[in-house]
C-alpha cells in the first residue's frame, strides 16, 4: 500500500492496513452542542444501504458542553465512528480537520442536523470518482409537518432534477478526497458562506457542480418561526460581503449584495423620514417604505411567475422583507466588511 494514502500509518499492522483499504467513503460531521439532533443524524447513517465496514463517520467537535459526545459514543458499536476535537475554530476548520484524518477516497460533508436518505452513500460512490473534478450535493428538504415559514421559503428551492448549479450547501456536499485537496479545502477564515466560496474556487479550476435530487437530505434545522428565520439569515449574511469584497469583478454573491444594499438604503431613508413624520409630514417616510418593499414584492412576483403558489404571495413578501432586514443587520458586524485575501 502507498504510504501517502490518506490515513496510512508507517509501521501499521497488516490488519490495520486492510481496514484502511476497505474504507471507501468518509462522512464528516462538525458539531457544537448538537445533543438534540446528532442522534437522529447518526441513526440515518445506520440505515444506509451500504456495508458499514467500508465507510467511516468522523465527528469533529468544537468543544461541546452538552451531551453531544456522549450521544455519539452510543453509536460506536453500530458505526465506524471516530471523534476528533478542535475548540474555538470556524466550522470550516472542523471540516478540514475531518478531511485531513479521513481514509475514504470520497468525502461526504454532512451537518449534524441533517438526515441522509438510505441511498446517500451508494449514490455518492456512483456519481463521484477520484480525479473526476466534480462536486455533487443537493438543496435541503424540509421536515414533515413544517410551518408556513419553512414551506413558503423552500417551495421551488429544493432540488427536483439533476442539473448544473453554482454551488451546493456544505451540509450535503460530496467530493473525492483528491479533488478536495486540489481545491484547497474550506477557507478557515470564513464562518458562513464557506460553501459558496469553496464551490466558486472549484469552478475556477474547471470543476462541475451537480445537484442530484436523489441525495437530498432532510434539514432538521430549517427555521420554523419568523424570528428563527431572521436569526438564521442574519448569521448567514455575516461573511457574504467579505467573500464579495475579495474580488467584486467576479460578481460573487452579487445578487445578495445588491439586494442587501438596496434594502439598507431604503431602511436608512425610512429612519430619516421618521423626523418629518413626527412633525406631521409623512411623505418621505411613506415613500421610503414603499420603495423598500418594492424589492421583496418584485422577487415574490418572480417566484410566482416561476411556479410558486399565488396563495403564498403575502408570506413570500414578508419573508423576503425579513431576509433583507436580517442581511442589513449583519452589515453592522464589522467582519462583514473585512476583505481577506485567501492564500492557496
């Protein structure tokens, strides 16, 4: 066996080397206080129609203080589980550590609040081969019994057919080990938007990114309440500008940046308009409110034209407005504006 093979240990016994050779698929799960969901995630991996001796599960902990690790230990008898720990780092650093210790020829990045379908691993090895310069994944599916927030926002966003896309979420991203190393791993300076940035780097190197509906996972972390949707979008927006400012000419995240900038300008004028409003002159304030809502209304009309239900018009306008306000709030975090050059 080649000593440079991932996971190979100089002087390892023949049995250990055979075990390494048998591992074809490595599932990497970053965790931080995921006691509530990690058991369901690992249970879904137990149900894979894939021989347990040929895949491994690498759980990378960011310093959990709840019962996350205790829950993972419960699966050691039924899954080939390895637990790593690296405290106080970005989720990108957790994924990179898992990849560095992975033995499989194919890497599957899965989030702790995601449930994999039974065919997930088999399809991964069907679609992905070492050196094929391809990334696969799929948009998340929402859990059964989801609220109007989840249903309205996800409608039309789930992967319905196999197609080329600009990125797939890192909570369900599959790539060969060799290709992951070629792309350079996830950017550890990014806490959010790292999946988009990773996929853009891959595209620049000639990779294909393909969404496959057959490997879509159920995302238990889908926001079910409007306040949860707001908090999630505010957090997700943290590093959108940071990625964009690295090279605006490539127009990475341009649509999200343009929408956020428009909403920010509108809300700022609304605040200014409060002064004449209090003095009995509401024109500026009402005009600013109308102009600010124009963008969410236009995006909603576009969604309905592309197949979303007309009955969801009001819900979608509210969600787009909430999305915009959340992304504006993320701009108040100085990290959003820091432009950092990535070194290969």
